[in-house]
């Protein structure tokens, strides 16, 4: 974070000092906005760490745990269905994001080079999908026809390349000065070498943002698993949450095959612990990538 | 290798010679270009294959809207039935209810959601303290990255029947708020969730537009005696005009798609009467009830109308002298 942003900006001479009532109103609005976002997360976090007795007594939540306990987390990590769902989510996110990024970068790079054979028709082909996106049923038929149902492929291959991300990436590559490509060529570098040694190091910002968009998309998806799989063992975390947290089916039984000693846990603490665990990865990558948002998003907005 | 590296340099010449040579250009020219660009073509291949299979293959699958699709026969061999699926679809009251719900919900969300990112952006832009602004931005962007599943879970936990607000403020005489599952409150709840999740993210584009306004304009008008409100009215708002129109147009094209995931998650709690939209109709009738042809017809209907709306909206934008989404 640069120092000039951190400092208090100088008010220009022509600008009036706002009236106290305006300032107060602004302050209140900001505090309210921030609280509205943060408080729900706090409630979930507090509930997940609260003892189940307190949660049951309150009717399903806790604002401040009487005693901080990790019982809910211990239960989740003891190797039941939720542990598996988390592994599925993590695996799909890592593998899917890798495949998506590699394919998007390759396609965007080729389409960004002027005059490549077939570049224009391929770009039109891609832009056309903005107007007519593939629908749910035809996509299902394709996945089914390729025999990918009930395989993990179905969780990321059908959405491998996002046209919007591709356009963002291509726009960024096109903005790289042509002289760099020429000097690489003079040095005898082929296309692949140019891509790896010249273009990629310059494109960290856009790769970070597009990578985050892909990763968040894979991590947050619950629907493809519903559409393309029949067995709950293949469910990612979000699909699990949809069934047991949102639709309030009792998760207690399914955590570990209904062992009786676990009855003492309030399902709500377990549910909220799952919500916390599903949120944490996003909170972890977010600060690192946040500074690139505006740049990345605006490149996309201008180009499309 | 030497041929490939020559590529981009030879390229402008190829473009210049294109108009006269298109018909009579010898075949070897294409072969030469293919050879020259072979590395790039190889890079392109996986992406093109993806689009051909999963976008265009799926687009072709839409023909089952005109077929009596039988899974064991497959898309190609299922018998044609003409417009029978559409006749069935248009005769179904459930479909028209879903279509009406879709449009109404879209408009309600547009009217109540749209002004808020704009207002928030103006507020953030007016802050002199960079540090406060950065902090608030980090916080309000965050929900955009949270899944709808979590958003719905958070809402249940806070304003649900057993949620925090009822528990702490409702007292013993029943519920203060009973939002989840109450059909009358479905639309307000959807709007609230949308605002909570997306309004911070929605400020990005407005903030960028605000940052591009020339400070000199403000200074000049302030010296001419314009107060803060006049400056807002005559400089800030006109400068945002293009962005506002662009976003409204984009929304118009999307009017038949309201948050599929958001609604699918809560459809069962509210019942299909209020919470069925075209997309959920397609899912439940097509994939759940195996009513393939009719559901595909519904999706195709939606897609065609949606594309028409985008065209129309773009035309309107050009008429009004705006850039529009595309040319």
C-alpha cells in the first residue's frame, strides 16, 4: 500500500468544508454498512465455537460463546462426510482453476497476436456465446453423452473457459507493447517461449484476478454436483451445505453415520462450523488479490 | 523455428494483400500461414475444442425442443414433433406464472437494487481519508465472493425464525421478523440478499467513472459560485450518464434471468407459486421430471427473447447517442 493513499488527502481550496450534519450522516452510513456485512459473519463464527448447550438454549445461535470450544470442528475433521466434501471441493478448485487458467492463457495469447490464422472467426465464435449461452438441458445432454456423469470431470470441464475472463485476459495481452514481442523474436524466442518468459511475468495482475474468479467459481458452485452426480459421496462442500444447512435437513445423522454419542452436539454448531470452513479459503486469498480488482475488472468492462 | 519467428513481421503485408488476393490467392499461402502460425494454433486448440463441444455442441442440443427426446435414442434419433412442445408449454399455466414471476422479480430487483451501488459509490468517492475508504471497500466487496449457499445460510441465521434478531429483540410474544418461508416477503427478501451480496461490488464501475471526472470542472464551477448540490447535479450526474445507461441496458438484456442459484436454493421454502422462475421451471420440469422437450422449449424461448432484448436495448442506446454494449 503506497504512502500517498494512506495519508489524509488535502481538501482543494475551492471545496467547502462539509457541515457537521453531513459528516455525521456519512459516518453513520459507513458504520452501518460495515456492520451489516460483518455482523452475520460474526454470528456464524460465534455459533460455531459456542458450546451446544448454549446454542440450543438460544434456539440456534450464539452472539458470544460462554466458553470457546472446538467440538464442532473436531467432529467435522474426524473423517466423516464433511471431511470428504471438503476434499472434493478443494480438489475441484485446485485442479479446475489450474486447467482453466492454462487453457484461458493459451487461447487468449493466441487470439491476442495480430493476424493469426483463424483468429477472427474464433473470436466471433466466442463472442457469440455471450448472446446465446448454452442452456442447462443441452449442457446436461452433452455431459451425459460424453459419459462424464458421475465423474469429477463433470464438475469443471463443462465450464473450463469463461468467455468473459478470456476477453479480459486477451485485452490485457493486447496492451503489452509490440516492441517486447519484436525484441523477443529477434532474440530467437518462439511463441511459447515469448509467452512464458515475456508475457506471463508482465501479466501477474490479470492472472491473479482471473485465477481468483475461476477459483471462487469452482469453490462456490453447488449446482453442477446436483446436476451431474447421483452419489452424495461426490458432493462438494457447498452442495452438502445446501442440503443440510440451507434446507435444514438434520445433519447430525449424516456426520458420521449417526453414532449415538454425537447426539450431544447441536447440529447448528456443526452447520455453522461448515459455513466458517467454506468461507475461510476465500478470506485467505482475498487480501492478496484485492489490490488487483479494480484494474482487472475495468479492463474487462472496457473491452466487452 | 525460423518460419514461426518470422510470423508477426510478415503479418501486416498479409493483411494489405488480402482484398485483391482473397479469391485467387494460391492454396499454398494458407498452408504457409498455417505453418507459420502452427505454435499459436496449437495453443489455441484446447480452448477451441472446449467451445465447440461445450458451447456449440450444447447449442445444437437445443433441437430437442422440437423433438420427442428419448434418452435411449439420443438427440439425433429422437423423432421430430415440430412445435408440439411449444404448444404444450404455452398451454401450461405453471409456465406463464414462472415467466411472470421472472419479469416481476427482475424489475423489482432492478428498481430497488440499482440506485444503491451508485449512492454507495458517491459516498465512498466523497471520503477524503484514503485509509477509511480502502477499509470500507475491502469490507463491502467481500460478500461478492461468498457463495449463495452461504449467503442464504447467513440470512437464515440472522433474520430466520430462530435467528438472532428474533432471539434477541423478538421477546417472548412471538416473532419480530418471520421472513424465511413467508410467500408475501419472498421478493423483499430476494432484493435484500442481492443488495447485501452485490452492492459493494457494483460500486467498482461507478467509482472508476467518478475518478475519471476532471477536477478542473468542479473547480471552475465552484469559482463561478456553484454550491455542492449544483456541482453534483451539473457535473457529477452527467459524467455518470454513460455508465448508468450501459448498466441499465445490460440489465434489460438479462431481464429473463434472475439469480438462478439464489432462487433455486430458496424455492422449496417459499413454494413454487411465488418462487418459480423460468430457470427453475426448466430445471424441475426438464431434469427432475424428465420432461425434456417441454423444458428445452422453455429454455429456448427464454434464450431467443433474451437475445432479442439485448439487440433492442443496444439499438435504443445508439438512438440515444450512447456507446451501447457493442457496435
